[in-house]
C-alpha cells in the first residue's frame, strides 16, 4: 500500500511539473501569450492610425475636388497663400499691436 501511495504521489508530482513546464512554454514562448498581447495592442494602434490617415485623405480629396470645380476657392487660395492680387487692386495690410 505504501508503494502504491508513493507511485501516486510521484505521478502527481510528475503531472504537476509537466503542467508548469507547458504553462511556461505557453506564456513565455516566442509565440506565447505575452507576444500575442503585445501584437494585439500594436494591431489596435495601427488600426487607429489607418482610420486617422483615411480621414485625412478624405479631407484632402474634398479640398482637391473643390479647387477643381470652384473658381472662388481657387481665387481664395491664390490671394491668401500666394499673396496674389488682381490688376489695379490695392492691398491693405492690418498690423496688430
């Protein structure tokens, strides 16, 4: 009976050690849980960046479309950004104190 009990205890310890070993492999392996969660976090960050970039592309595309079709918009950009003016037009500059 003592031999049988020793065998059961030895078997239980062996199973426990194997469980710890495989749990360690599952968690700390190069393809383990820690790596999985790091990659999942990075994926979320990249999805957010993609969404932001797509919004910026849409905004720029609408600006391009408005410049292609709207003469007033072209004139506005020419005056504000490139300081252009029409012939016989005087430009007034306002200085802030």
